[in-house]
C-alpha cells in the first residue's frame, strides 16, 4: 500500500517541536486588527 498523505490543511497550521508535541497559532489574530481595541484583541 502507498504511504498515507499528510492532511495538507493541518500541515500548514501545526508545527512539530523537537520533543514531538505540536504548536499552533491562535485563531482570529491575523488581520483587520487596527480598528479593534487592545482589550478586544487580548480577549480573542
């Protein structure tokens, strides 16, 4: 059987650390942030 492919969406979102666990970025924090207050961004 052929090798199973990685889930391409997950591959872009998660990074594997040296110890084998995974890191991910917080959602809702990428763009359109200038109009939002610091408090509002912090609570996302």
